[in-house]
């Protein structure tokens, strides 16, 4: 019984994780549910069991999962650094190395959802909005803790997330770390 | 004869323009060729006449068309301003107003191509790379003409285009001009 429940929840988590990876490389519409099932090695019939709302519900879970990792990355960068400038360099440096390590194949999992299905999908519009709002809130708080005043911390947080999303696109197009390095240089100078 | 040629070239231009609008709202894979034909009011059989390479060839033309308008926008902003800071504010301000005017529905036409089909499509990878490279080159030149030294001009150009792409995503998700305003404040201070 317990083994069954673990397996069941396992296959749900694996499907979300597989979808997240596929969205990062091929976008939302470029990811077929059959590919998610194959990549997660889940039983074929389990997709609509775990996600009765289909691809839109799965995408909502991808937004939650990806948003959580971004917040964890902000907190990891904050815990391992002393200044606001170091925090920003560590945070953006992580995404720079991540896209380079993927051979410039994998960007943000949430960006494709924003540009392909918002505002068309009301549910996913609300969730992407909340994901970006939460990341801004947490990054602002961590910057304030490193002695940046509230107003400047909020602006710096927005600019850091703008830079992350923009640099993921330019780095992928140019196959280069340089957009991230330029953003890190400018933002750390302004911190 | 001449009227025929004009009409023929007209329908090709209209198809590129319609595809560009549709990519901005629905992405690359979210845009069906049948929708491009309907939106451009082109004869149904004319798609493969004008674009024997199909959707990939049409997307290549969208990259060229969109890249050209970005360069025109850089030059327009440069011609109407005195300083590098004013140039950057005018350039980013245009895209801020543009996405707000669309009801936060229409972003960049090239971003979906980058995140959905690069590096999978070699042809489109080369074209997106060139489009971003050209925009960086032209913006660097216009900033140098406004008395920014070469090294700083290059970094500022990259950061301005990173900010444009990132702010188009965050503005659309948050349904707000604020990501653009934060980017303009930071970049004009550093110019």
C-alpha cells in the first residue's frame, strides 16, 4: 500500500520534473505530453490521473516547481555571500553557468509559458505573475538584509530578474556567457 | 503584368508581417500557417509559392523583418536625443509603451524562435545570432557617437538589449510598465 503511494507520487514528481526540462529546451507548445510521459518513464495512463486538467495543470506545476528553485537559488546565493553585489553575482553566475553547461539549449521554464500562453490562459497568467512577484519579494528582502535601502533593493531585485531572463535569451542566441557577464558587471556596480 | 507582380510581392510582405504579429502573441509553434494565411488575406496556395522552405523559411524572414525594425528604432532614438542616457530611455521607452499598448499581449517576435527552436534549427540559430549581433553592433556605434568610450558602449549596448528582452517578459507576466522603468533608471544612471 505504502509502496504504491510512494510510486504514485514518484511518477507525478517525475512528470513535473520532465516537463520542466522539456519546456526549458523546447517551450510549452513544443513539448508534447507523450514526450513528458516517455521522459519520466511514467505509465502511459497516469498523465490524466495525476493531471486531470491536462497540459495546463501540468504547466501550473512547472511554474510552481521552477519558481521554488529560483527562490532557493536566491537564498543559497544570499547565504554564501556578504554583500548585495556578491549576492547578485552569485545568483546570475549560477544561471550563466547553467545555460552554458546545457550547451546553450536550456533556458527558463517559465518564459515559454509567459510568451506562448499569457494572457490567453487566465490560470497560467495568474501563476506566472505570482511566480515573478514572489521572486521579486524574496530577492528584495535578501538585498535589504545586506544593507540596501528598501526602495533601491526593490529596483535592484527587478533589474536582477529582468537581467536573468534577458541574458538567458541573448546567451542562448549568441552561444556566449558574455550577456551574463555584462549584466553582472553593471548590477554589481549599482549595488 | 506589373500589377500581378506588385500583388504577388504584396502578399509575401503581408504574410511576413502577419507571422511577425502572431509570433509576438502566440510564439513560433503556437502560430499555425493557416492562421498566417488568414491574417494576411493571402491566397491559400501562396504560402509554399512564396516560402518553399515552409515555416522555417517564413520564420527566417520574421527574424530579418523584426531585426530591421529594432535597428530602425535604435537609429530613431539616437536621432531624436542628445545624450547616451536619453537614447537608452527613448529606445526602452518605445518597447515599454508598445507592450502596454498591446494589453501586455505582444512581446518580441524573435524570442519565441530562440527559446522554441534553437539550437534545434541550424538555420534559425544562425539568423537569431546574427540579429542580436547586429543590434549590439549598431547600438554600440550610436552610443560611441554620444561620447561613450568603446568598451563601455559595448557593455551598455548588451545590457540595454538584455534589459529589453527581460523586461518584455516581466512586463507581460506582471502586466506592468515597472520592469521597463526600473531598467531605464538603472541604465541611464550607468550611461
